[in-house]
C-alpha cells in the first residue's frame, strides 16, 4: 500500500525501501538512509511528507553546525525594540525592570530552528539531510533529541512533541556515522536503481520522454556508473540529462547532443574526458 502511495506521487520505491518506510512509520523510529548522492534519499522524505499530508521540515547539515543553529535562537532585534519601547513609556524601577526582563524571554521572541519547529508541528516530517557532513558533537546532540523528542530551553522550560515527527536521516557516507545513532534508527542502503526501474522513473517524471530515449539514457548511465568515475551519476543527474536532451529536441541518444549536454550528468572534467574517450555515451 505504501509503495502504491509513493508511486502515485511519482516515487518508484522497490520492495526493500517501501518496507523500510512502512516499518519506520509503524514503529515510530527514524529512518536512516545511506547511499551515493542522487539516488533519491532526499526525494523520498519529500514524497513521504506529501503522502502523509504533513509539512516537510528540513535541517541541512554542514561542517560547524551546532545545536543553537538547529534548535532555536533569540530574536535580539525584536528584544531590543521591546526594550526601547519600554523606555519610551517610562518603565522604571526594580519591579518594572524585573517584569521587563521576564518579557524579553517570552516565546514570541524565540525563533524556532528546524528541530524545535518539528517538535512543535504536528504532524510533520523532519529531514536531517547529509548528517555525515556535520561534526561528531552535533551527531551526539541529535541522538539525544531523537531519543525522547524533548528540548530544554533554560528561559522557558521543556518542550516535548505531543506527536513525534516522522524522521528521515540521510548520509552520503563521506564519513562513517556513529553506531549509536544508527542503532536508534531503522537503516536502509539505497542503491542506484536497476535498469528497468530507472527507465520507469524517467518515463514517469518526464512524460514527454520516448521509451527509446529513456532506454538509451538508462543504459548509458549504467555504463558511466561502472567506469570508476570520480562522481558517477545518480538518478537526479540522469533526470537532468534527459530533460536537457528533450529541451534540445532529442528523440534518442544522439552522440552529438549527448556530448553537448554532458555537463548535466557529469560534473567533473576528468569524468567527462573518460566518458568521451571510452565511448560511454553510445547508443548500445
């Protein structure tokens, strides 16, 4: 059933992935998706949000990301304006000062970052994208949040999710993620799609694409992935490549158009040279 719902929104999941998603939803566990870039990890979270009718809240990870940037921040500009307004009305004295100090840390001055926003939004889908790009310290912090879906704000108290968000964590495996975080999640490795499924994806996402072009692009993508390139193409790149070819009026994988649009599928000069030198863009 879940596979059909994903399919209805043009995400063609194989049995293993559909089962992992179903179990994550039923068991209330985060889903940890690992695999090469461009195989559909982020797209799955977006599609799940559409299936569930819930907003997608995305936390994009990067080196140096800390808890404050992921949780919340105080709106200092609004707090300052509030102070100036109080001064303008002549609020003075110890009692007024204490009241004013308390008002400065009211919820209205709090800016919710993705993690806090996900706890306060029911239902929601929280996408923690590319956790492998974050530091070890943030990874440990994330594990703590995912354990009980509770955040403590010193000035306001504890905020807990009435209904925990559906959590999807992705990794491109640029480094190994700690076992403690993986143990908290259900794990699934996303492979590049099999030939038939990639053809189906191209035809579903790009209705104007001919079966001949989809077939030839999928075969060429398979050859590129097996050529030991610096960055083999994912589904996202084959979709971009096919769209570029269609924009130029291609009905099949014409060698000239294939070479002209190579920047849509291969993003390293060395990879492009390898593809051209070894005839990886040919029809057969």
